[in-house]
C-alpha cells in the first residue's frame, strides 16, 4: 500500500512539468490566502496528487488542525453547504493522497494525533465523520504502523475504539491494530490479546453490528498465520478453553445475530487452511502436533464441541410458533435462521474428519432431525442448499456409520424415492404442486450414483433399497434428460460433438439437397418431384449447361421495357457520383482478424 501511494505521487509529480501554471499557484503567491480560499478551488485535489510543493508547504500546523476540525466536529446549525459537506470531504481526500511530508507532521507533533483521536471520546459518532477520521488514521497506519500502534496503545485509545466497534469505520481501525503486519519485533502482545478477548465478548453483544464486526476481525486473524505479528500468541487467545466455551455456547443463544457471529468464527476455525495450527496452539510442549488429534485426551476445542452437540440437537427439534403465509396461500411454520447456521456448523465439523466428533454426531442421531427438516420445510431453498452440503459432507466422510444413518436409519433414501415416484403434496391446498426440494433430490441422487462407482458400501445400500432401480430408470433418468436437454430441443452435446454433427449434416445435404426442407423419410413423394429431376441434381454442372444459362439470361434482357440508352445514362450518372466521393474504405481490411497472427502462433 505504501509503495502504491508513493508511486501515485511520483507519477503525478513527474508529469507536472508538462502542465501549465495552475490557479492554486497564483493564489498561494499571496500571504493573505486562507485555507477556505484554497478549498474553494476546483483543482486543489489534483494539485495535491501532483505533489505541489507550494500547497504542501501551505498546509502548516494550524491549517492541519483546521482540516482535522472539518472531519471530526459536526457542522453547526445554519452553516452553508461548504462547511457542512464540501470542506469535510475535501479535507478527508487531501489526507488520503498519502503525501509523505504531510502525514509525517502528525508523528512529529502528537498534539495533532490527540486532536484527531478526541473524536472518539463522544458517546455516539456521526457515520460520515467516522468514515473521514478512519480514512486518515488508516493512511497514518500505512505510513508508519509501529508509531501509530505505539500512540494508540500507550494512550489507551484502543479502549475508546472498542466502545465504538459497531461502526464499520472504527472496526477497520481495530482490525489494523490486531492484524498489524509482521515486521519482526513483537508489538504490544498483552494489550492486543486483551483486545481479542473483548472482541470475543462482543460476539454476545445486543448490538448486531458490534457482533458482526467482531466476528469478521477474529476470522481475519485465524486466516492469516504468516502475515500477522505474533500470530500464535494472539490466535491462542481464541483457542483457550474459556474462549472456546463462549464460542460454542453462543450457538445456543436466543438472538439470531449472536448465533450468526459465533458460527462465522467457528466455521473459520474448522475450514481455515491453518486449522491444524489452531487446534494445536495450546498443546503441551512435549506433545507432537502431528499426533495430538489421536491422543486419548482430546484438545479443548473437541471436548467443548462434543459437550454442546446435544443442545444443538434440541434447538433443531424445537418448533417455532410463528406462522408464515406463502404465495400459495398456505400457512407454514417458521424455521429460523439459527437452525440453518447450526447445520452449517455440523457439516463443517464432519468435514474436519475428527473421529470423536463424528462418533458423537452419530450417537445423538442428529442426522435424522436434519433430514426431517429438509422434507418438512418444502419451500426453504436456503435450508435445501445447506442440506445438500451436509449430505455431501456425510457421503464424502470416512465414517461408514454416518453414511448408513443418512441413507438408511434416517429414512432419507426411502423418502427420496417415494417423492420421486409420486411428487405430490397430499393434505395441502395445492396437492399437485411439486415440492421445492425436488431439484436438490435430483442432485443428491446423481451424487449417490457417482459415489457408488467408487464406494462399494454406498452401492450395496442402493441395490438393497426397494424401488431404487425403478426410481433410477423412471424419475431420475427422465429428470436428467429434461434438465440436460438444450433449450432449443436438441439432444445434449458433449464438447466436440457439434462439429461431427455439422460434418454429417453437410454430407447428408450433398446427397439429398431437399432433405433440409422435409421432416420425414418420404420427402420425394410428398414434394411430388419427378424422378428424372431428382437424379439430375446429383450431376455436376457442365460447360454446356453454363452456356445455356448465359444465353437464356441474354435473351431475357431484351424483354425489359426500359430503353438501353436510359439504362446506360443511369449507370453513367451513378458512376460519376461514386467517383466524386473519396474512397474512404480503401485502406481498411475488413475481413482480416484484429489480431497479429504471429502472436497466435506463439500462444
């Protein structure tokens, strides 16, 4: 980022010599020029990007303080549009030009930083001003991260920032503090660990934005093991037993936004490329990271997750009293976003391939509950998509018990076959309407067939299931034909087939030129074309035939009623008009491709 900022400045400064003197230079010649006059000029931002040294020198300490007031103090009532909108925006953009000498003045005079950060001492912030202030602080972070982190931590500004974590602009600053780039020396590890602990507590906040922003920062931390300074120490805070208990217990929260925030962090831990490092951060020094998952005593994460699984099953089994009226004029029960998030966590846990977790999921028979939700909520497409991911995770896992529970014990396979052979909805106002999950049934069925080719245990279950062969030959093949068919009615084509079809069609037309205009095999009989005429179509054109056609055309010329002299006059006038127009197309080669053939040969 710093390199890009310097490049931009050097770029504009390089081409400054080719520009005419600007209005800004003329104004700055006068010592009585005010900051307001400069901001009123339309070229002020461009001149700052051009690294106009006069403008940079003009922005002394007092004028920088005035610019800070524009982006941190709410405009007074009755002010004009310039003070209320134009000047705050321009002040923010001037700082965003990342002029090195201008930003360095903040580090040379910390009173400027104090003036800027006093903005966060208020109880509530203006969203627009918060964005302007955040933009400047991030520019300062890019310019000198170590000095900025030192100023914020040693003056306890991190506490004020955490109090405003519901604002996206402030969350971006906190993200910079936590994820400061790895420059070698550790930077304020205890204070940053304290920030992470407060972010974990924020996941249970009543403010949805605070919970969401905190979860995003924690996810960024788990996914950047090589980029963050002192990553192991900071990520270890998340993987402590106390923190893990808070995360996992958050799955049973009453508020949906709290569940969403917790699920986001847990899924990041389970699916991150650094998952193995995260799960072994707090292991004992004498334990081997390669074998810790095989030890009798499971890590804290596995223990905590296993303990909460029965509670998650209870949440999935709970029925909401809220009724929703569908577009089909039917009342259905509300599922709730929290249940979908729990299913997402479960399939992520199955994909981790940890035997203890898979065994516990099988023991509590939560698969049966999820299958029931899939069929009961016919129109919840998000649930259906999540169930497809869950089913694929089970089928791809190494647990034979989970596969049997999905296909046999839960009744999913039989229910799927039943709905495929008879896709009706008895007992509803629209019994003939196909349920909304039928498309996902088709996709899962195709996945089962593909997996059965390489997994004998799945093939045995399918063959032993009653009516599977009938379901496959009738419903599944018909649906695949319909869904894979070209919209124009042609058969499905694999790559390259259409070339062969075109060649065969051309050969067929050469043998029978009338085949393109008929739709059956008895084309000649329908058209009632004499056999002799059909035979002559296959004969090549001779010189005698050509001379006959030319003679016939000459005879037809005489039949034209227009005198030859008049036609000749029209041709002459048209030719003269064309000669008067310049030949604007002579140098344009319209048939040639707009590429260099030599470049294509190299590719």
